[in-house]
C-alpha cells in the first residue's frame, strides 16, 4: 500500500519540465520508506536514507560550506 503525499513541478532547466511525485510506502522490515517518481522513473529510499537526505538538504538550504553550488570543495 502506498499514498501520494506531495507533487512538484520542476524548474525549467532547458529540457522542459518534469513532475516529481513523493509517495509514502511501507518498505522492508516495516520501514517508513519514500518513493520518488520523476515522470516514469522511480527511486525508492529506505527510512535511514530519507533521514540522511533530509540532513543533506538542510545543509544545502542553510548554505553550509561544501553544500553550495559555487563551493570549490
């Protein structure tokens, strides 16, 4: 069983727009897993990977050194 919990439309990157869906589903060992769907492609993350992704995105949004597009390292 799964449930769509969010939908996003990509920013324009020169090759058109893509839609991304975020689905909650019950993964192996009853983990709270997340599936990302971009157009017709899928990426499924286990609960621990979702936690790590959140941490990385937070560092990016906070402008932490090493997580900025213009950082040299």
